[in-house]
């Protein structure tokens, strides 16, 4: 690969898609609680209820929180990287413009004198 280019508008579009999917995942996970509660209640067993609650509190809740944290961190990383890329582009453009001006007007001559 000899070159690459980031289109900020494309990054925004991807992040919007990720946000839609993340929200859908959150909605699905929120509906898990009432469904699980109904299933546990239907067993009419205190031991099963306790075991299922313990499993979700110790195993699944940290995994779900981890997914949420990773999604947010990944999105923030993409935003930060894109901002740095754009800032680098602006700095390179300013440097190129300064070099072009210096080539036309050498620093030893005042502007307007050639």
C-alpha cells in the first residue's frame, strides 16, 4: 500500500451505523432481564432462581458491561484517530503553502521586491 486516505464523512457514516447497532444490542439486552425473570419464576424453584441470578451477576453482567465499554472505547478511538489525521492534513497543507510562498519570495527579500 503506497498511500491511504481517510474521508471524515465516511467515518461519521460508519460510526452512525455502529451506534444504531449498539443501541439495538442494548435494547435486546434490556429485554433479557424480564424474560429471564419470567423463566425463573416459572420454575418455581428457589435453588434455580438463585443459581441463575448468581450466574448472571458473576458471569454475564461483567461481559455485557465489557462489551459496552469496548464499543464506546473503539468509537472514541476512531474519532481521536480521525481528528489527528485531519489535523495532520491541515499541518501538511500549511507547511506546503509556506514552502510555496518561500519559493516565490525568498526570506532574504522583503515581500513585493523581486
